[in-house]
C-alpha cells in the first residue's frame, strides 16, 4: 500500500509541473523602463490607444490645452516639457516623461530638429478631432477597446524600450493589462495564443488585450527597437513569464 501511495504521489507531482521549453526563454533582449505613472481612472466608454508623432524644428513650440494623461517619448534631438507653469522637464533622445491632465507646452530648445511622440489612451469619442498642431501626424491608432476588459479602477501605466538583437526574442509572457507596441527601428513579429502572428515594420503598431500569451521576436536582419505601452489595473500582475511559447 505504501508503495502504491508513493507511486501515485510521484505521478501527480510530475504531471503538475511541465518542463520549460527553451524556445520560451528570452535571448538577445534588453528591456528598459523609461517612465511610469498612476491613473485614478480611464476615460468612460470605449477607448483606443493613439501614438502621435511630432517632427519639431529647432526652437518650435507646441502649446497644448488640457487633455488625457499622456507620455512623451523623444526619439531624436531634445525636448522641453513645461506643465502648467511648473519647472521645465528637459528630455534627451531615448528618454520619456508622463504628465497628467494639465495644460502644457512642448519646446525644441536645441539647434537641430527633434522627433518625439505623445502616447495615451483616449476616449473613442475623440476620434476625428483635429490634431493639436500642424507638425503632428497619427503614427498609430488601435481599434476601439470595449470597457468590459478594463474595469473602472485605478491603473498604472509604464513605457518601456525594448531592443532585440538579430534573432533575439523577449521571451514568452503575458501582461496583466492592456499593451501596445510601436516599432521604432527594424521589424518585430508578435506571436500570440490562438491567433496568426503579426509582423510590424518601423512606424507600425498594434494593441493587445490583457492576459494574452505573447512572444516578441526580431524579424529584421539587424537590431530592432520598439516601445511597449502597458496599462495595468492596480492589483493585477504586471507581467507573468511563461514556460511555453504561445500556442498557435
């Protein structure tokens, strides 16, 4: 009887812990958190993620009225963000800063042009409204996202910069929140569970709902760089690593 019990316990133990697949592990990946913020709530009703690109000449000023909380990311040049009369925030290429819903200005204080982005979750009712300035262009807009996947609670938002070497991968994982990806350099293939893979070239983006199994890989012949914009309900896991690649 003791032998039988021992065998049953051994069988249960071995079946409950599947072996990790080496293909699910990260390799050739560098992930850098650029900035983070807390939101008391999201806009009501359906929402969408929007990435706006600005090509700012030297000395150019963009004056913006109060709008949804956003993050500014600087791709090239320098940038000066001034929030409602507060001390200016100076950003160099590769840096980012969140700001809440306050009036603000954007200035290129340098002598060379600057390219920067404004990234945020907007109410779907804002679609079609004119952009804030003539130097602005729509880089990426997601489909509308119904709110049953996003409860009306407080959220954290994080912007990360991911660099993948040739044939590199961020590894298999899932985000507990809504995620958006925007490619700056190269191309990235995003595999997700039970869906066709999506390959994004530079200047393209996509959004993924919470709790979807993912794996991002570099599909370019050289380095690829992309942004991750992740919005997570407070209390949920930010990211969970997976032992297996997403099932096709």
